[in-house]
C-alpha cells in the first residue's frame, strides 16, 4: 500500500505538459552561451524537488530560487506562464530548462492562431487576375445568348448551342506556407539525423518543436504530430526510459522526413493524406450491443497514460473505450479500475473487458473509438466467452486474412489459436515461442516498463509449454511471424482471461507437468538486417557512425545472392553519403551534404519497411 501511495505522490508532482511553441520560444530567446548549458540545466532541474499547488507547479532550483509553471487548463500554453525568481529572469536558463524537461502538450493545447487572412485573388499563369467562377459562367451565358440572337437575326445555319468542354479542375496542391513548413520540418529532422540521439539535445529538439508548431499553423497536423513524436522519442532515448525502443525512433523519424519530403510535390488524395486531420470526427452509430474482449494499458514517453478496452459487436466489428490523460506508470496501472467514460455506467475497464455494454445514441470515430458525449447512454450487459458466439467468429477468420487486413491498413489485432512451445533469447529480451497452425510464431512483450507485467507474464507462460490457448496479439511486421501478446486464456482455468499488461500470473497458475521445451526453429531469412542495422545505427549515432572507412563489399554480395541487389546499392549509397566531404580551393573541408545523407537514409528506411512487410506477408502465408 505504501508503494502505491508513493507512486501517486510522484504522479501529483510531475511537471505539467508544455506546448511545443512555448518550448521553442524560450530556447530561441537564449544567448549562444546559455544554449550550450541548456542540456546540463535540464538534467539539473530533473533532479530537483517539485511541489504542486493547485494549477501551479514549483521547482526548487536552490534554497532561494524557484521556477513556477502555471497550467490552468492542465498544460502550459504561453511563455509568460513559466516564471523564475532568479536575478537574470526572464532571460535566464531556468525557464527554458523547465520547458525542455516537461512533457510535450497535445498540440490542441497550443494558443489558437489568428484567423487566416482572406485568400489572395486567383491569377492566371501570366500573373493577370483570373475571373471568378461565377462571373465566368455568367459571361459565357451572356455570350451564348448573344450568339443565338445574332444567328436568328441573320438566318445563319450554324448551331446556336455549341458547348465547349469544361476544363478539368486543377488538383489540390500545397500552399506556399505549407511548402515552407514542410521544408522547416525536413531541415530540423535532418539535423537530428545528422547528430543522432546523443547529439540531439534540447536545442535541436526545440528547433523541431518550432517546425512542428509552424506545420500545425500551416494546416499540416500530420507533419506536426510526427515531428513532436520524434522529440518524444529523443527524450526517451536520452533519459534511458525503459520503454524506449530504437525501432520506434526510426519509425517516427522516417515518417517525419517522408511527409516533409513529399508535401511540396504531392497533389490530390496523396496531399490530403499527407496533411492529415487534427481531430477524427465522430459519427452517430445508433444503438450498439458490445461484448468485452480485453483491456491494455497505455503508457507513452510523451507523458500520457491510461487504458483502452477493446469490444466487439455481433458482426465482429471492433470498438474501443479509451481513458488516456497526462500521467505516468501509476495511472497506467490504476486506469483499469476506473469507470469507463461512456454514458452513466459504473463499469471499470477491467470489468468491461469481461462483460458487455448496451449503448444508445453512440458516436464512433473512423478508427472505432466510442465517443462520450452528453447524448450517449450505456448500461451494463452480459458478456461472452472467447469460445462462444459472437466472439468466436473473430478466431474463425483465417490467420492469413487477418495479417493481410493488418498490412493493408486495417486494425492490427490478431486472434490466434496457439500451442506454447518454449522461449528464444533475443537482444531485446526473451520471446515466447508458439505454434500457430504450423506457423512458428514469436510472441513479444507489448511494453517493457517494469511497472507493467508484460515481461513477467511472458516469462511465466514460457513454463506452460504444451498449453493450447487462444490469444489476442498485435502484428509486428518482420521477416518472420512476430506479434505482441496482449491477452490470453488462463493456462489452467477454462473460461478465464488474462490481460497481459494488467493481470499478473503466478506460478500456481501454471500446469503441473509442462511439455518438454522445443528447440527454436531455424530460419533461412533474407539478410535485410544488414541494411536495417545501418539505418538504426545512423538514427542512434548520427551520420559520423557510417562515415568511417570500411569494406561493405561482403555485405553487398550477400544481399545480391538473396535477390536484394537494391538493398546492396542502398548500403553503398548510405556509406558514400555519410563519408562525402568536399574541399574548397584552399583544401579546407566543407560542411557535409546532410540533405544527400537524409535522402539516402530515408530511401533505406522506406525500403527496409516495405521488404519487412512483404516478407511478413509471405511468412504468414498472406
């Protein structure tokens, strides 16, 4: 009990999230001398005591100086809301350090921009004003009428209703402001790639946050969100967050560079997708009868935590009930016992995952998330076992079809019948081996934070060899069948479910006589890891890691032997772009061509992702 109280106390004294624009503004105001000391200042403030009084959080810099963060709405939305009591304030280091040490606020918490100015009048390619569409139509009608009248008067036999084909509308293209914002995001992300995680301190992070704010104001919410995600991953890497994964940093950095690279050249539907949307709209969905499937904890490096409960209706459509808010591990663990925010029901997330829900006036987002508006009504209903209808139909879908759906943009949940066979040791930790209809599957932990039981449950399930279980997992695109374990049947108590991230298994829950351990199957995989390893090395260590002299011929030949000649070319180009340094007429080294290296890295990252998805589909038989 004391441990829980301590966790709650630490949660209450956590720093409030700060809007990206505020952090960027405070860091930009620092002098060059103070910028060099910013990372040390962030580390110092992170170790200082924090006290919360209402909407104000106070950090004790020393015995006589405090930094105050005022967050009336739960987040700091202006630079004036961060105050310092030192003699150098407001031009001191402490304000920028406090903003850089705090979590990043949801972009919606940023100050609202001024209403956009009236659109510029349209012009022709020659720069002349173009006629308004309505005026053009009226003018054309007038001219047609005049022609008809003239023809009638002169008795001309020419057709009076000759219609010219309407020109096809020009495809939608990015505005100059959006192109400039995309270039800013690309430049900031390229600087991060050049420096790597160790060199991407608070100053580079602030530049990326500034670019994210600019992109949001320009109407590019997707680029803004990916840029903020890069900063979040960098902070997790530099703080040795146990939940940090290098693959996550590579993914968000690839997405940020890819979107920023394509926006100036995209048009039509592609541009619409690259722009993204700020908020997903909720549509009315009438009455729903839902059956609980499982709950999973949410714990992000950006300072948000909670739980998501997955449900399904009688047709097999999936819906989510979410409760995610600023917080840490204690909130992620405790959210399962909080009441769900749908209607007036008093069901907790843990109870809903095993019960049912009858909803009237439901509103649903495109991804299946249930809304919690005032008009929504919900009451508790009976649930269903995984092996009974209507939930049984989820496991009746062929695995190959489930994988194809996930790889083509649908939800990434897999409903599998497996037989546990043992474990295999990997760099990121042990994985649980299972046989899935003849497919050798590796089940991994969905989260590595020690406060969550994912890893412990995997370790105990490895001792239940021979158990035939139904599980819910999240697909991980990889050259071999791989998924994150989210929920499973109890190994010894029929009809009981275990949420892998919320419930803790005990040794008493395991079968008394497990089957002998099976050897991990050997696989002759395509050596895509030779390219992927270099992509990850560059994201972690920066361009210099790949600039040192070395012989890549052996790796290139190996890739070519497996039909991956393009991967070999990308390896050569990645090293060449990293090592290229020109000299001026006096023989002095010129700055490296960071744009060329960013293009080579992005091509390699996109290629490995596509190859992994193709090999994943082949491995599952999709």
